[in-house]
C-alpha cells in the first residue's frame, strides 16, 4: 500500500541530497519518525539526544524546541522547526588525516514541521519529521546491525539477526514493494523508490523507537530476477515482548472496539495502572488512544488488528477512553467508551486504622504531658483530669472501631 506521507518523506530526503549545507557531512541515518507533538512533550532520540517542545504556532504548526544531549541543553542558532525552515543541529568534529588536523562539520539532527495542526480534546498537536544521523563522538548501544550494506533477490528473503526477514513483494515501474516480518508476522509493507528509506518505527508512550531503517540504493530487474541493493541498514535491539502488539492479517477485528483491563487480580482500582487493548478494523495512517483527553499511545501506518497501551496510575471514578483514527485523506473518526475505577477498599481501611491509632496515641501523649506540667507547677495531688478520662474513653472506642474494621478488612483479603 502506498502511503501519502511517504511522498513527503521522499521530498525531504531529496532536498537533503540536492542541497546539503555547504561543507557539512552526514553519517548513517539512525532515526526517522513522524510523531505528533504538543507543548511540553519530550521526545527521546538516539545516542543520548532528546528535545522538548517549548511552544507552538497552532496555525502554521511551527514548534519551538529545546535540544538536549545527556540531559544538558545545547545552544541552537535557531530554536524553531518550521515547514520551510527545519531546525538543524550541526556538530564540529576534529579529525586527523595525513598528519593534518581538520575541523569537519556533521549534520546530526534535522526536525521539520509538517505544517498541519490537529486538535485532540483541548490539546493541539503538530506532526514533525525527525531525521537523526550518527554522531561520531557519541557511543552507540543496543544495535544488532548498524550502517551495513546488503543485497538480495526476489527469489529469497534477506535474514536479519535470525529474527527479522525483508522480502520483495512486487516491482512496478520505478517502485518496489518491500515487507518486513518478525518470526513470520508482518510488521511493515510499503512501496519505495530508489534513494528512499524503508523504515519501521513503533510508538510507545508517545516515544518513537526506530526498529529498522534501510536506504534503498538501487534495484535491478532482469528477465528472471530482481536484485535490491541496500545501504545504511540499521536494526535496533528490541525484545520480542515489545513486539507483542503485532497483529496478523488473519486476525482482523469485526469492528472498532476498546477493552480496559487490570494487569493484576481484583479489577480496576484507584492507584493502579490499566491495560488498554484497542481494535481497528481497517488500515489507518495514524491512530491515537486517549484517556480523559490525555494521549497515552500514538502509531503511524497501522494495519487492522489489536494493539495495546498502558495507562498511568488511575484515580477513582469514571474515565473515558477515546480511539482516534486518521485515514490517508486526513479524515478523522473516533470511538469512545467509559470505564469505572473503584476505590481500593483495602488501602482505605488500612490508612483509616493507622490514622485512628496515630491520632489516639498522639492525643493521649499530649494530654498526659499537659497534666504532668500543670500538677507539678501547682504542687497539687495527682488526680485524673476530665480530659484524661475522655481520652481513655476515646481510646476504648477507637480500639473497638479498630476491631470492627479489622474484621471487615479480613473479608476483603
């Protein structure tokens, strides 16, 4: 399936190749994603880089950004990422060649605003294109493959790290259709041209994570076989459990639906997280799940199937889960369901008993001290005061309440 946004990706990459900054080099691309960001969002990238959205133009989609490396803010000449003027971070690297020292500038990061703004509840979000290239000065971790070259034919699949396979589905004029699978299950299928990037990015808790990225350098057709040449191939170390939400084409839901479950016994209780399972019955260019208008998961290029997301700790009361689906033409449909989170009776009883006991002990302690001070200062015989008797009675009543609550508590164990 040909996705419209991929055309824009190709244009961005073509502009990069045709008109690079003079004298600026790039290493292998190691991150490409298209998250929809809101003011206050922090996006985690590779090699210790991250950025925070400080402000946004809700009409043009331009975003003001603070860029960080290992938690330290970096100085930027221009902090705005716009549609026609992307934000770029360039780093100077001292290199030695032929006994000569030279300063070489490397493009590390480019962030381009898509230019469109969408409103979800009361939150405005702007989609940005993120291109990150290898920083020669920073360490790289968690990669099974990094910046390798491969070629393979359409009569065989390219095996990657004994887990993933990349295969050719079809060739049509100047485009080739590729599909990436994990243990036989389809992860991503798309049509690309020579020079395009084929990538697979997952989104969890609003954070983009690029699992696979490869530049289609060329493909050659003959009478019997088609050969694809790839460069800058990267495969990130991602546990198989992180891919549990991958859905099979044979498991297509009958309708759009949302299920909310507790990961532990006892149901949905205050102070616990919840597992959101949402089902889509068609392919969409963008899907989001929100709890009470706060987004907890975002995905692009979603096929029909079931997907999971995890909430933060929930408070008691009625909450609303909303599934927002955006098709290739920009049309938006949504589906909402309400669910209830009950009070955790065990915790409340325990807190109440502790509170009663603490109050009684503190009260007795204070009154005993006050009694001692008054009697010693007036040199009167030690007699039980009225407040002391009241406290004794209060303590007896509190002890009785404690026993009643304890018996009630045991029924909920």
